[in-house]
C-alpha cells in the first residue's frame, strides 16, 4: 500500500496559502493606511468556520503555545533594536506606564465591564486585566511602518512601555483568575486576596525576569563577540543562535516562576547594546522571524474567533473598548506623565497610540484554559478591543503624530528643518548675554549661563531633539544632541 502524505501536504498548503494571502493583502492595505496586523487577523477570521474558508479550529492550547512563543520572539527583536541612550528619556515614564498605568487601565476598564457586561467584580476586573496593557507586536510594527519620525521622548516611552508592561498584565490576569475561581467555588465567602502573597508573587515575577534577562543578555553578548567572522559569524546563524537562546531563557524564567516576557526583552536590550556590531548583522534575519511570528500568531487567533458568537456581545464589547481608548488610557497616561513634565500634545499622542494587539487575545485564552465561568465572553471582548484598536488607532498613527506636532523633520530635508527649527543655528555653548544682545531678546535672570544650560533649565526634563522654549518673541529649539548634552539650538524669531 502506498504511503499517503496528505496529512502533511494539505495542512501545509492551507497554512502557507493563508500566510501568502495575508502578506499580499497587507502590502496592498498599508498603502491605504491599514495595519498589517489587522489584515492577518481578518484573514484568519474569514478562513474560520463562519467565513468563506470554513475551517474549524478550536485548539486553544495550540494557540496559547504559539502566541507565547511568538510574543517572546517579537519582544526579543524589539529589545535588540532598543538603544541604551533611549532609556535616558524613556525609562522612568515607561516604568510608570507599565505598572501604575496598567493598574489604572485595569480598574477603569473593569468598572466599564462590570456595568456594560453585567459581570461581578472579580470577573469584571479580569476583563480589565486582559485588555489593560499595550501590545509590543502592535507598537513595534506600527511605529516602524507608519513612516513618521517621532521625537525621542515619545518614541522611547512607547517602545519601552510596550516591552515592559506584559509582565504586569500577565500577573494581574493570573491573580484575578485565582480570585474569580475562588469566588465561584465559595460564592458566600468571596475571593479575598492575601496582600503578602500578592507582593511575593509580584517580586518573584519581576525579580526572576530582570535577573535572568540581564545575566543571559551579557552572556550572549560575550558569546557573540567570541564567534569571530567565520561561517558561524554569519547573520543567519547569529539570528538563529539569538532566537533559540532567547526562547530558552523565556522558558527557563517562566518555569522558575518569573516573567519570561520581561526576561527575553531585557536579554535583547543588553545583547543588542553590548554586542552592537555582531547583532547588526543578524537584524535582517530577526526581522523575518518577528514577522513570521506575528503572521502565525494573528492568523491563529483569527481562526479561533466565531463571528456569530461575537455578535452576541458586540455592543457591550464596543463600549468597553471605547472606555479603554477614550477614558482609561488617557487618564492613566496623564497620571503617570504629567509629573514628568510631558506636554499635552505628547501625552495625547501616547494616549492614542496605546495599541492593543495579540497580547489581550492571548491573555483571554488563560481563563478559557483555567475553566473560569463565562470565559468565552472574555475572549470575544478582547477580540473586539483589538479589532477596534488596530482599526481606529493603528490606521491614524501618522496623521495624529503630524497633527499633534510630535514628529521631527527628515534630516535630509533642509527646508522642513528650517520650518521647524528656524533659519539660524546657534552653538549651545554661546553665553546668554551675548545671544540676547545680538538678537535683542530679554536677558534671563542668570546671563552668565550658556544657551544650552538655560534651555535645559527651562525644559526641566531630559532634553531631546525638537524640545523648545520661548524667550521673548523667539522660539529656541533643541536641534542636535551630543549624548545627554544639548549641542546645537535653532532660533525662530517673531
């Protein structure tokens, strides 16, 4: 009897065809401003049981496994591309958004779910935790494909936050799953939380994640430096080495009770900065791994959705999504960033680009696998939140960045640079008394200061290119930085 390979050929043909169609549709749709990730999600949905494809797929375990692996690869790739210098401006705000910001989003969105979906508080807060964090896959890919050059403060805050807030979202989701299960088992008692146990678990998640991520990052960087330039030093082999090492660290950290997501992101950041030259050769192959991960993850998650079931909770889910986008996220951003002297335009843009992607859908699989009552509803709500976020927020990144003035001109576009910074370029070492006398500007309190010192004091925050302050009728803008110091200032008169 001849051996039939249909069990291999047919699934391979279907999977490859779905990826091919998604990528082709994504290339065409991005010209219209739609998200690549949105296309992957929609193609998966159309191929599912309620769509023209008619494929029946309900393997949540496989989707959970693929989703976690894909997110680990995406976070590793994002970490490799994150420069240490961006932590000067992005670390403090990102840490606040990734902790306090996620808590605020969870609480407000949970209140909306309690009211709109008629859920008890443990289940409502579980919904808030599932959709409470921004998504690394969505943020990294959308910022990369938007075509805009954001100022360093905004770009660094968004990228580092998206790489760091997954641990808090996972932790809150697991915590509220435990509360919900306890409340369901003993309705009259309720699911109380042991504060000491909560704190211990939180420290374990972040402690193991940070420690193993940093240590493995330094170790991998040293290994890459020692590989030399032979066959084993080629970009493809290096990328494979980095990916396999990252996944091993992700698995080991998770097994030890830490945050694998934090570990793999920290590992990527350290490796990318400590072995910059060696990693640069592998970034092209890493980009391919990251896109393949995103394609596979969003296609599988799309296949899991049953649109007919989605319609039953569509309007309440849209309400939850709007509360998240228009109330919870803006309020959490304002609470975290206003004390750090972010201006209103920057906070508005960061609020709007709080993209939700695969993470909420992957987290929505947690309660399904744990047997939480009503878990299919959480999955449908998460899907609607992601769909509206990618459709409304993801497709307007370039437009909103331009309208809010958080973009920088192309360094090669001299005309645009003059429009933004002014016609004159002044050395930051110029004394303020000389500058004011030459341009007829009001003399500041301390005329012995240099221009760079005065502008730094006026800003009262780590300066970045594009920051500006008014002196009389003149607008003085940071035009070039030398490390953490202002090097050149543009002046726009009148």
